[in-house]
């Protein structure tokens, strides 16, 4: 399935007049829209290779039709998303699910679709077929040195694949932990994990980053060895300047103040990357912005404030990724919604009146501070986001065009109704 320039301009033509009215209105209402547009155009969110097919729960998996059957088709799917929104110009690979059969061909295919390779993801949370030792009782924390060594070697192999593809970072998420009190010596588990991470860190190329992702619970239900941002920060600090904490929105205990976590990690120069999703109860992996859009805005508000305080480049200095799983929606439609939600929250954070907010905070004017934030949050910035897409060659309404062009129907025709993408 190819979407060409003619498709795009035809689709945009139908919506252009209405869009222009909406954009003119918001442009008059808002200061410095041109600067916001420029930032939106530069901002790219990586799509994870595992989110292109239907996910499953521990009960069932209801596969959809036309799912990508291999890495080439995953790249093509992200290419389609990027063609529509011009904001999904990167792919985050998972090893061993996405080991390229021919690296040069894969690089060329990605380049053809305007995609770069974002963070590489290792996997020691499940056993692979033919694997010698089991991760049933953990990987990097394991009591047996041989298991730890196997996990270390796997991560180093992931780095090598990433180097060949032009990636610049490794995300390590460990499911290690314990399910029952007494199962684990916490201190030994931490030390083993730190020693293992140190060996992986030593194999990082000079210009690479390592992201240490944390998660409060699941699959382990009593303790997790990288359980929260404090523990991740501890590992990242002990490892060195190339190691950072990665925040996954779904990996917190209920009601955690994620925006405060983000603010402090940024202050310490230790926030490395972000996994976007949304949730109601735990690690639900739902569409970004579908349940708690105000929280997403508050997080972006801290991101923008914190990055500006350190003179960071919004688009390039942190790793922006989606980490979601789709059980009932078309994965591609879900991803279009997620990217849109991210761009909307980012745009709203960009129009916050920083001076007014800072002044209100200084004089303890709580009411004024809330007004400043909510004024931005309640501004309908969708026409700004659409204008950014239009200027970068995308479509005004990606979801509508996805349906108008019958993208899913074409993919089913090409790939069949019973395809299963590699992943969970
Ligand atoms: Mn994640």
C-alpha cells in the first residue's frame, strides 16, 4: 500500500477551507504560533515495532487482518503513519523479534520511508526457543552467574544490531523481581543487577545512551528490582553519564505524580526517554491521552519547562516513544490517535504563559497559577497541530484519511486476514 502526493493533496483539498478558518482564529488568539509550529514540525515520536499488530492479554489475543508479517512490513506500516502525520519518523526495534535478515536492505527500506532507528529494546522477560538457561527467576538479578551472563550477552548483541542500523540508544526493561516475601534478598538482587548493567554499559559505543526503564509491578507482584524512578535513578547514577532513567507512563502505582518525577529527573540531567501510553488501573497500555489527557498535559508542561531550563533541544535530546498494546482497536488507527494526543499536549504546553505562571508561583497566587495552566489546556490547538502537518507535507486529518483511503482493507488484501505480527 502506497499513499502518494496526489492522494494527500486531494484529501487536504476537501478540508482546506474549514481548516484555514480554524487556524486563522487560533493564530489571532495565540502568541507566537509560528514558533510553536516550528517545534511541532521538528518533534518526532518513535513507533515501537511491537505495536503494529494486535496485542493480547493473558486471556486471549484477537488478531486483526493485514498485520505485518515481518520487519519489512512493520517498516512499511510506520511509513504509512509517517506519510499521514509526518510525526512518526522513527522506529523502535525489539530484539529478538526484529532481527534484520539483511541489515543493508532494512536500512535502505527505512530511509525510503523517511524513518530512523530509535532506541533498541532487549528482551530478558521471556525465554526464547533454543535458549540455554531460563529467566523464570530473573535475568540480570539471577542468583546463578551463568544466567546473568546470558542476559548480559543478549543485551550486548542488541547493541551490535543497533549499531549496524544507526540507532543510538538501548532501552533495558527488566521484569526481574519476586512474587513472594522472602523469595529474594533485595540487596543481592540489586547488586547482581547493577553488576550486570555495568557490563552492558561498558559495551556501549561512545555516542550511545542507555535507558533504564522501571516498573512498579507485573509480571512480578511482590517486588520489582527496578521498581520505581528512585531505583532507576540509583542504577543510572552509579553506571555513569551515558545512563538515564526512562519513564513509561503506565509503570507507576496508581495516582503517582508523574509530572513531579519528570521535573526532578530533568533537573538532575537524568531523564533519558519516554514511553507514552495511558491507563486507568495499571500498565494498561491504552491509547495515549484516552483516559487522562490533563495528566498528559501536566507532564508535557514539566517537560517543556525543564528542557528549556537546561536549554535542551525538545526534538532530539530525549527519546520519545509510544509503548502501547492494542486489543480492540485497529493498531494503526490507535497509533494515529496516540501521536495526535502527544502533539496536542505538546502544543498546549508550548503555549503556557511561562512568565505569568512563574510570577504567580513567586507571589503564591495559587488561583492565578491554576488559571494559567488551564487556559492553555482548554485551548483547542488542533488547528495548530494540523497546520504543522500540512506544512510538513502530511494530511490535515490522518485518521479520516486512513479510513477514506481504506488503508486497512488494502493491507488485508495484500497480506491476508489471518496474519499475526511478532510480539507479545
Ligand atoms: Mn515501556
